[in-house]
C-alpha cells in the first residue's frame, strides 16, 4: 500500500483524492483507563505498548475526529490510501510464498514433515494449512502453534516459518531438536487468515479481519467458547472486532477448532502483535487454574527476550488484566473446551515499529528471540509439571476415549467442557509444582477410579484401568 507523507495529510484530504486510513498513536494521561475506553468503543487497537506509554489505533477520517474528542495527546504517524500495494512489506512472506515454502520443505523432508489442509478454498481462494512435524509412529503428546489470525500482523508468520524450518533442518544435528521431533507431535499453522493476509500485501496494509464477502470477521473473536460473553467484541459489521453472525461461523475458525479437537494438545501457543505481552485465559474473567497458568507464563517470561534483549520484561496475565476484555478468542477456546494450557504472545514493541517492523532490522532477531518461547513449550510438553497417562478397560486393556477426568479443588464455572481422554485413551493434567492432586476418572458403563498423585518438577506417569460396572457373571462373559 502506498505510504503518504504526513505533511501532505491536509492537502490530500482537502483534495478528496482518496479515503484515508490513519495510524494514530495516543499518548494517554491514564493508560489503563484510556485503553479500556478505546476497547469499549471497539476501536481498532493495533498495539498497546505500556512501557512506551503509547496506544496505537487504526482509524478513518470520522474515527480520527472522535479520537480528538477524548482530549488525549495524539500523533498521526502514517496515512495510507485505502487500496494500493504495500510495497514496503515485500520481504515478508505472503500466503502464496508460505504455501510454496512449506510444500517444498515437506518434499525435501518427507519423513519429518507433512502439510495438511484445514479448510476448503476460502472466500478469495486461499486454504488454511497446518504443518505436522514428527518422526516415527505411536501416540505422542501434542504441541500446537499458530500465527497471523489478524491479517496485518506479518511478523507472526515469520516466527512460524522460522520454527518449521529450524525443526526440520536441525533434526539429526541438534540433539534437543531431535528429541523434540522424536517424542512430540508438533503442529504449526503458519497463517490462520491467508485471505486477509493476501489482502494486506496487495490492497490494504492495515487490514485486520478475514475476507467474508458479506461482512468481514475478526477471526479471533469468532471462536465458540466465550463467544459474545462479556462485550469483548462487537456485533457491528463495520467494527474491526466484529465477532461474526454466530459462534464459529467462519471457515478459518472451524478449521482451527476441528484441529484442536482432534489433537487435544497439551500446550497451545498463538502469536499476535504488538506490545510484548504473555496472555493466558480468560479474556472475560479469571479461570479456576489461573495460578497454574501464571506459573508457566512466569517461567516463559524468565527466558524470553524483549526487543531490548532483556528477559522478564513482558507484561503478563489474562487479557482483561493486561489489556482489555476479549471474548471468542482462540486461547480461550483451547483452554475452555479442551483443558489445553493456552498462551498468546504479543510480539514486538513500539520501538520496533509495531506490527510491521522494518524487515531487515527486526525480522531475524525477532524470530531468533521467539525460538525461546516455542522451544520452552516443547520442553514443557515433555518435562513440565503434569500428570499424564492412558485410561484403559481392565478387560482387554482397550484404550478408552471420552473418559471424564475431574480434579478435586478445581471447579469450572464458565461453561468449560468436561476434561476427557482422547481417541487413544490419553489424558493429561497440568498442575503446580510440589502439589498433590486427587483425580477422578469416570465413564458410562464403568466404575469410577480415584487416585491422589503428587506433582514435582517434572511429569508424573499414571495409567488408569477402569472396571466395567457389570455383574460378575456378565463381566466374565464379556471377556470372551
């Protein structure tokens, strides 16, 4: 998209040459209060850098006028035409280039990598692809990562691309990578919103939503869990946080949800930009496992470098704590529906240029620093403080799917789905270090089993055998 010099703003507007889009930096007097106000107005908040004291908003002419009514100091940073090529983004990976990249890499490493379509062609012809990286067969714990829900957040796709390339090219060379790929089923969706991303490169660099022809939707407000729950999204088509006409109405959302439900990952990491935040569920309220989620978020923060190269500097917490209320988000979906510990990283800061940093200056250093994050979650998947195992029938030792697991002291009050075993009878529970938990397993037609287990610094393996709730003679006959 053609970038217009700020000094020509008045001339262009007066001439009526185009409808303009503005990137506006708000310098609030009361940061938290102003951020909540802007969010409640369903402004298109591009980034919120608390340390820099800046909230960046993307808006149009009318929105710029109403921003001035807030009485906050404003800085118009850039003005764009509505429809033009975003030439300064050429070095970033667009959807066609990403598809070619993952296809070529899968052909080069067929024993390690597979490309799987998650959707049919979308509204403008693109397909959402997932990449599966693992070596060997067998049931393994799963880690899921994705990027670019919001079309303009181009750096996030670079992080996903780098992770894919690093894992397959370093396999057999780096012992740690080799262990991860052998022991974990790693799934990466490099671009969740390829229609929107393509539109960013070709037409409108500030575009955020998908490309639904009737009314474009903010995919990360469209997930079923907590959809339209707490005024954390808009029901107005024109709003940039429009949640859609119904929960999971969009094909992109449906593709990611179906993948989550199939995989039941232990950890899920979703990348957004910008502001340097580590966010975990929920967007509306605290979850019953907020402390355990916070333990892992804090451990991640201790190893993750910010744009200055310092660790421990990311803002952490739930969305409503650190930024503003949100509903219908992907991380809430993963945790609320599946019990997956889900994290959103808002990458890059205002000093780096926000959600579209200069590629030559920031791309490589950003993806290298973010390796610490996704590698952290791979380590946690294998070695973190959790209970894991398989639930089987005592008769024939058959794995049992959809066995419900409850934990004493953890109550769900926000509409969470029951925590259940996967297709291979596998379950997991992430707890706090040096803490004991009482787990109860139940399934229709079986007796209930309760076990107390202590979690230390690493994983605890606990397999469960359920006994059919039949009279002895019937149980004996069923064994033959």
